[in-house]
């Protein structure tokens, strides 16, 4: 035996009889015979024994990596496009629809692209894009929240029309005041003067409040005083002198209103508003005295026509229908009242004119989000006050 067999290392490397190798403690060698890494018969073969090339015989495919699913298994390129075989159906843009939305896929996008979009966060749609069916529900909720407000305040908050008709209660008060005037007209002039004075006071207060000026005690008192002065002047003069009395009173009161506003320390705009409101209120108070200056039968006919017109206008009917009905009712009331006063057909003309003036007064009192106080003052007085000039002129012309 040579030194390689009997030297200090000969026993270990010469015969390869180390039990560790025999028992496979060092694991298999990929370059052996490929039997789980154990040497057969305790005599392993050299990795490149002879001229055999482990790659030539495909020992990788038969040995430890025979069943491996590596990146190169079956000769596939790991960098190849995994969607190459599915790319053909998406060569052209396609349109897909789901959940009410339409998506157009780009060329080469996979079929599950919309599903990925569904998992992303989609911002909420704006209020303008929400279904129109939700609008009535939101409006009803807003109305419920504002139910504690007055009708004019609720209309202003919701942005509704600034035209709000006074309603049935002011119409009933107007009708009651007109009936009192009609009953007092045939009596001595002092009796209708009392009713006219009440009408003038309500007119002055209502006009200032309708223009948004409250409190305006000096202006209201001055306008009401113009009406009282006119009434007194009419009581001490003949009916034919009524135009002169009215014009003279208006001239004097215009001067008084101007002097009053000279003492006003407010801004220029506020002084202008106060000046116009004072002049207009005084003029309306003077015009309301026309019922006292008119002939008694004309006052009766006009008052009845105004009462019927405002009641008909307060009925819950469409606007044009309500206006036509109110004018027809006023005309019929004029005819009926004219029969008792001996006016005949003239009563129809007087009733129609008085009813038309009453509707104009209602329209004016309905403007600019009026409050309940406006409805119960201007809404009550303006229909009857604006009818006074027509009653006076037509009463003298047709009588």
C-alpha cells in the first residue's frame, strides 16, 4: 500500500471508508448518480469521471431538479409578457358598462381593468349630478326645518317669489271696513268721516311698513294728520270743492315733509327713502278722503264692489282665473248695488273700476316679502284707499 493509503491522511482520503460518507451525512452530490444524494456501495464516482458531461446527458432534468418549476422550466422566458396570449381580444378599444357607468378600455388593457377601478376610491358626485328625484325630498326637508318661521321669512329663506298675496284674513277685514263705509255713506257726513279716518290711519302705517321703515312715528303721524285735515276741510265745504281741498292739503304737506327731513341726520339714501315714503303716504291718506267727497250712492256701490273683489281674489284659485273672477264679481256687485241706488248700467262701470283699483292695491301690498303686519295694514287699507279716486270721479261723471 502506498503512502497515500497509509499516511496520516490515507485512511480518510484513500479508501473513502469514512462512515460519515457511507451514511450520507454530508448530503447528496448533484454531480453524482442523482439518487437522492447517497453514494451507492460506498464508492462514489468523481464529478467528471471519464469524459461524461452532466449537462450533456441532462442529469439536471433527471436528478435533484427534475421536477423543479423554475423560471426556465419548459423553456419559457421569465421576462416574456404574461398577457401576450390574452392581448389579441384587447387590440382595439372596447366599451364596457357596469353600475350605470361607461368605461372605454385602452388597447392592451386586461379584462379586469374595470374591477380594479371599482376598488379605488371614487369621489362623491356633486349635488348637480344627483338624480332629480331627490330634489323634492330635500325641498320637503328644508320646508320642515323652516316651518317655525313666518310665511314671509320662510319665502325669503327659500328664495321664493317676493310676491305673497295677503290672504283671506286681510281680505275679510277689508270687506268689513267696506261694508261699514257703505252703511255709513247715506248717513250724515260725520259718520262716514269716522270710517274714512280709520282707513287713513291704517293706510299711513301700512305704507311706511311696506317700504321697510319701522318705526317711523313722525312720518306716520304726519301722513295721518294730512288725512284728518282733509276730512275736516271736506266737512266744512261743499262736495264740489273736494279737488281744491285735496290739492291744497297735499301742497302744504309736501312742504312739511321736506322740513321734517331737513332735520334728519341719517345718510343721504335714508333721507331720500324717508322723503318719498312720507310724500306717498300723505298722498294716499288724502286720496282716501275721496270716499267722503263722493256722492253717497257712488260710495255705496264702490265699497260693495271692493268688498266682493277682495274676497274673490283671496280664493285658492290660479292667478289669472282669480283675477278674472274678482273683476266679474266686482262688476256684478256694482250692478246689484246700482239697482238700489238708481244708477242702473253705470253701477257696472263703477263696480268694475273700483274692483280693478282694489286688485292693484292688493298687488302693491303683496310685494317685497311683506310681513304679517304689512298684510294687516297695507293689505287691508290699500284696496279701499286706491278705489276712492275712481269712486269720486265716476260717481260725479256717471251720476
